[in-house]
C-alpha cells in the first residue's frame, strides 16, 4: 500500500505531520476515506474525529471544523483546533459537555437568554473530544 504526507494545521501550530496509509474525515456530506492517489478536492469539515491509519494502527485526532485539501502529493487539513487523543483533558471535556447541556436545557425551557447555536457547538466539540479520548481507553 502506498503512503502519502498528511499535515494537520491549526492557526497556531502544526498539529500533525507524517506519512500515512490512509485517513477518514467527516465532510459536510458525510464520511470520506482518503488513500494515496485520491482525486484532488477541497471540502469543509464537520466537528468530528479524524482517523489516521499507519500500517495496522490507527490514531485519532479531534478537530473542530475546518477544511481538507487533497492534493496530488499530500493531504492538508486546516482545522480551527486539533487535539491528538493523548492530549485531550477528558475531565475538562466532560465539564464543558455538562455546561453546554445546561445552557441548551435552559434555552429550551425559556429560562435564559442563551446563544443556542454557540451552546450546541460547544456540546459538539466536547462530545468529539470525549469520543476521541475513548479510543485509547477501550
């Protein structure tokens, strides 16, 4: 199987760079599997894990939206944020999830002037981090 260069870049750092056998991302239309030689394209990404395959092993990275650009010689993910599974503070993610759920609940009961979209995005980000973290603690 051929490999290709994958780079995951955020506004403040290079989160990942290395040769990989494949990866799976979640675009706005759904899951996309990418292997060496894939046709070039660019698409927006959802708040979702990225699965990276290297040999028989998988690494998971939590990203908070962005874009994937598949080029002839490499794949670049431009993400708002990216956290490798071992970098995730699961207690912090659980606390963020609980806060977002309380905000959403208060909004649904009309008990607070809450930005529902912002609370929903916070909940998605927290759930994404928890999901990625759970892959290394199975």
